[in-house]
C-alpha cells in the first residue's frame, strides 16, 4: 500500500529522479515540503552569503590602502549583491515546480523563473548604481577632482545602465534575445536623439569643459544673457549650478557655456592680483598751469602718508592735473597692497562727457571680495580727498537752470 502512496524511480545513472504518488494527501505534503525547502534554502543562503561576504569585505576594508573598497562598503554595494543568491536558487528550482503534475503548482514554475531573472537584473542594477556612487565619492577626495569632475560621466554611465537593465528585463519577460531589441533600437535612433537631445548635448559639452579645463567647481563665472554671476557649485551632465552673490541659484544648461561668452575669474584668483580700474572726472575749467608755490603748499599740507610733490628744474611746465597725476602715481607705487610687478598706470582717457577723465589702473594683492573692496575704497577715498588741494574740482552734471543762474 505504501508503494502505491509513494513511488520513486531513477533514470539512467540516477541523473533524474521521478516521484510518483496516488495519494492526494501525500502529493500536497510533497509540494508544501518542496516550496518550504526552496524558501528555507533561499533564506539560509542569503543570510549566510551576506554574513560571510560582509565579514571578508569588512576585514579587507580596514587596510589603509583599500580606500576604494571602503567607499564601496559605505555605499552598501555588497549588501545589494547578497540578494542574488536566493534569486539564483529560486531560478534554479523553478524547473522542479514545472515538472510537477499537481494542479496549479506546475504552472508557477515558468513565471517564477521569469520573476527571479528580472529580480536578478534589478539587483545587479542597484549594486552597479551604488558602485558608481562610491566611485564618485572616492574620486571627490582626489586633489584633481575640482579640476576634472567626473559627475557628468557617472550620470552618463547611469543612463547606460538603465538602458541595459531595461533591455535585459524586456528580453526576459518576452523571452527574446537582447540582439532582437538592439536591432529595433537602431531604427529608433532618430527618435532617441530627439528625446535625449539635452543629455547628448550636455555630455558632449561636459567632455569639452573637462578636457579644456574651462570651468571647475568653485570658479567665479559670469555668463552673458543669463542671470549668472557667482560661484559654480555643481557640474552635472545636463546642468551647471551657479550660486549668485545674492544666494540665488541659477541652473544653466551645460552647452550654454560653449555657445555663449563666459567670463571666468579663476585667472584672477590664481594670479593673486585683482585689478582696480576707476575713472575720476574733472571740471575742465579748473585745470590750469601750476605756479611755483603749489608744490610747496602741497608738501606743507602733507600728512606723512603722501610722498612729496617735486618738480624737476627745467622740465615742461606742469598743470595742477599733471601734478595730481604724478602724486597719485607715487602714492600707489609706495602703497604696500599694490602689486609692483604688474602695471600701475594713471592716465587720461577719452570721456563721453565734455570733461577731463583720469583713469586709475593697477592691481592689488588681495583677491578676497571684502578685503579687496575695503582696500579699493580707502585708496579711492584718498584720491578724491586730494582733489581740492590741487585746485581741481570733480565734474558733476548740472541742469540748464542752475547753469543760467
């Protein structure tokens, strides 16, 4: 009677084992035991693989020269790989369910294998994305990270991974070769170019920006035609994020930096010198030839912070504006904040108004915004404060009625 309830037959060399039963109760017990065995084996192998793998990785990551492994561990790359084992077990056990003649159970084998394969694709995708994040995090600690950012390349790799995972999942679900979909994908190239136009333009722009070192994170840039005047805080595949000095955030398409005029102030920061360029406008009626007493009067009014005004005997007779220019030139050349290895020029320039314009052109050794503005303001205050001592008057626009009076 037991032989009728349960009968086991082996194939040639026992490579295949067939189990037969005439009892519904025994069949139900066998099916339940098989399902429980699959679930139990999957759970045990998952936790065992996870514990062993994480223990080995944790010990290796403690070594000082394995910084890349520590970055991968911190982003849980290996945690996301562990579910592959139970998925493989379910995928391998699916044919066992398909071989059963028990109602409804045998129909679960094929869908279960497909779901297990899709889950493996999903698990590999999550692990690959975590690995890319670990690469970006580890690369950010390199000295050249700000000069050669790779965020756009990592985002491009992310898009490629998503496309590969999508093709693999559809191939599994439809049971077709990936080559079948790749052949159809070539016919959709024009449509894909339209859909991913900004991404493609951004990718090409990112390569050019990186190769030619045009923009780095931390650079101060100005972009004409856009309200962008601030510091670059992020360079991505499609966009470049700029924090303006009013703390507003501007998102610029990457290709804009190639098609528009961009002013990058990095050269100023690297040179350690920042330019001062300022024009002072004088009333032309106050410009006159200086008498012999003017240099002495100026020297008597000297407060110790200005170099004396000297007139060389026999030189061309100078005007009060010329003496003022000589004085400013000497003052700026003796100033400790002025870069003497760069041009220091006090010159007359053409003005759009009917006035005399004197331009100050020099470089300061301070590039920080607050300190630079304080130095520049003090020096220009001094320049304007000297104007009355030379008998000059700064030009101011007056209306017609005031002129008539």
